[in-house]
C-alpha cells in the first residue's frame, strides 16, 4: 500500500496539469487490490476544500468525486465508513462537509454531542450549540 497526497488526487480528478496529471493517472491506474493507494482523512478534507474553493466545483460534483474514491477497489480511504456517513448527511442538507465529518467521527468515537459555536453546524450537521 502507498499513501496518496492530496495533490496527486487533485491532478487525477481535475486533469489540469499536462505533466503531473499524466503521472497521477499512471500511478492511480497502476494500483490494485493487492497494492492499493491509501488516502488519509486529512487528504479527504483538504481535497474537498481544494475542489470547492480553488476549482469552484459545486457540492454535488465534489460529492461524486469522493464517492468514486470510496468505491474504488484500488483505493483505501481512512475511516471510509465515517466519510460515507458524513457524505450522506452532507448531500441531504445545507451543512458544510467538514462539519458533517467532524460530527460523524465524534459520534463514532462515542461522543453524545459535538459542541460548537457554529449555528449552521447545529442546524444542518447535528452539532450542539455552546450556550
């Protein structure tokens, strides 16, 4: 198994750099179930941010890209079950993906609540407002 940095994933998804996109594609397409690529939770969060803020992809497009990573047999996503649960909450609400992921990981760790000052996260991601 080899780790895949966010920039490799971005080059593969966006195909925006003539040299690096080819190399990223060759690398990812060379992976298989016996020699998979590993994507950290930090890279998932960073990938979401890069695709929405730098490339201006909408939530549906990013959701689709993340689902492809989660379903790829040659890719192992860190905490894939929590990422999938967060995506499900995210796609059915107005919540921010990072807030959904924070809340889902906290819940999976046994937290009864995830406290926040973010009113939006309380309305859409299931967090509890600190008052």
